[in-house]
């Protein structure tokens, strides 16, 4: 199955019929997973957030939604042959569910919309097992305000869940709750529920073939102009920047020089390269001191699983390095390299608080200052030496 990457978002270039065949086989297997439907807005989210990009890359299947992805792929020197709208995908999966007696659940969207869709689907598919839950409020990380929502869903026992929360909430919800839910497959389909319920009319076929469905949607919902502006204008510009502009720019990065009460320094082992290094993460949108501080705390929480740190001081833009020109870097921002701001952090928790993101690091350890260069990868020595020298008053 062909994969391409658009602004770091993984996209599977398959037709709707091929996707339905895969879904049918998946639902009859022992697997469970989630499916995303990347569109230009979702790809822009991937461009901004490493965590969100990883959620897309970990999805079982990523079906491209929106003519703009063909343009973006072409800008990035790829060819995307297939696009499938979320509503077309939903319709085919509903057909599949009815044929195989699979139960389905719609999660999210307006309560009245959910009520209509149940009525409409029951009229068309009398034997279809379909339920709807609004789910209440969800924050931007996909966390529901309703504390027992997962238990409620598992009581309903749907085999398929259409998650209609909009991006990025629905993707975070699926990734966060995959292991907790008994369902086989979740599909992040955003506003497709509005089309299925008849709240919004689809563009005529001619408009769709010309790639003008966005204009039809704008005519019906002019309040969406900001989102459509991002998809139609910002998205192709971001693709141009990804392919050409970034190759001359060093991406902003923050690294943590973390010490404990014994003045030992924390090193983590990279999951892909197996090298020992200071934990670090991207901060390409951070400009002010406050934004950099927020970035380091966010990245350390993501990678080390704890927020038990206190910022002591920082060295802004103290080191830069080039990325190697090899295939390992094709799916991330194509910057020339990284310009690093080094933070001295005091660990204020217990060792048991550290719970690594295994996709980033496989092991961690506290290392004495005089041993750290023996353990750390040689290409990481320069940054560590800067920390040892500039932070010596704290060590």
C-alpha cells in the first residue's frame, strides 16, 4: 500500500473500494485500531505538532480527504491518485456494517443531528444496529468532560465508532482511548455526520470533480471562511515552505539539562538510533521566553511522562547542528538542522514518576558528571559540554 507524507502527515494513497476491502478484512481479524481522514487542515495540524503527527503515523489507515491534498502532494513532488470524502467513506462503511450485522455508534456532533441520523439510517437500513452519543464537551486533547463516557460506550458495545469531534479532538480521542474501548475500529470523520443527516447539502458532482467542494461549502456556511482560507491558501504555502524554504533554516529546538538532588544528569536512549542524549523536542513556533519555557515543559512531559521539573535558567540558541541527509529524515520537517535552546531543569519528583514515551526513548538513567561523555553519543557532546560549562555554578 503506497504511503506519502504531506507536511509530515502519513497518507495512504488507496481508492475507496480498496479501503473498504481493507476495512472488511480488518473487522474480521483480531486487530483493533483507528482510521483518520487527513485533509489540508489536518495536515497543517501535523505541520505544527510532533505529537499530533505521531498520532497520524500510528493510525491503522489514513485515507486522504480533499482535493487540496492532490495539490499539496504535487507541490511536494509526490503524486496522489486517490481522494475520498469522509461522507463517502462513512456511507460505504455503514453499508458494510449493515451487510455483516456490525453495530455502529456515532460520537459527537449536535444532539439533534444525532437524532436525525438514527432515524434516517433506520429507515434505510431497518436491521442496522446504530446508536448516537453526544459525549458532552471535549478539550483540545480529546479528553471528555463526561468521566464515565468510556464505560458508557463499552456498555453499548459498538463494533465501529464514527468519531465526529473535528480535528484535532477526534484524533487525540481515538489515540488516547484505543486501548480502553472494546470496539474494533474508530474512524475520525469530523463533520461527515452533518452531511449524512442532511443538515448540509453536498456539492454537485461537477463541482466535486473540479475540486470546488470547498467553495460550495463556503457558500452554504460563510462563517467557515477562516478554515477554508487555511485549507486553500495557507496549506499550499506551507507545502512550498516545507519543500523549499525550510531547507535553508534551522528549526527551533529545546533541550533539557535535567539534574537531581545528587547533581546527576538525566540521559535518555533514543528509540530509533539507540544513542544516549539529553531529551529534547521541537519548538518551531516559540518566539518569546515564555513560549520557550512552555515548549520545554511540554516536550519533557511528552517524552518523560512527568511535569515534575523546575526551570532554573536557560541558554537561548546556544548550539546548532545540521541534520544528516538520509532517508530517516524524510518524514519530518525538512529544515537544514536544529538551533537549540538549552534549559537547566531541576527534577522535583520521584524516579517512579518518569514514564517514557517508548516511541521516543526506550531507557533513561541518572549519570554522574564525570561519566556523562563516556555514555552520551559523540555527536551530542558539544551541547552537553556547553551545559557543563555554563551551568557549573548549579553543579
